[in-house]
C-alpha cells in the first residue's frame, strides 16, 4: 500500500495473468496494511498466491534492494 511504483505496475500484472497460463506469486513486502486487500479487490487480484513479508526477511533472502522487484522462476 506504500509502494507507489507497485500500484502503478499493477495493471501490467493483471494483463499478464489474463494473457498467459502461469501462476503469479506476489509478496507483500514490509507491509501488513488492510489497504492491500482493498487495492486488489478494487483493481483485480492477479495473484494465484500472495505471501506476507511484513519484516522484509524474505526480501532480504531474495536480495531485494528496492521495490518493485520481479523474479521469473521456471520448473528447473
């Protein structure tokens, strides 16, 4: 809810979800605001799974140094 760039890129992920047949996993990074669910409800939720990372620990493990960050993971 605090990341303006994340909110701006949201329509892109909705388009990706509608065009391609693979699951998107979102990480709620350093936030636990109820505003997140409101944003996803109002603007469409593209995520098959939404993980919580309120402390930023997962982000640190993944090497996130800024948001938004995107990782593409394949079956291998």
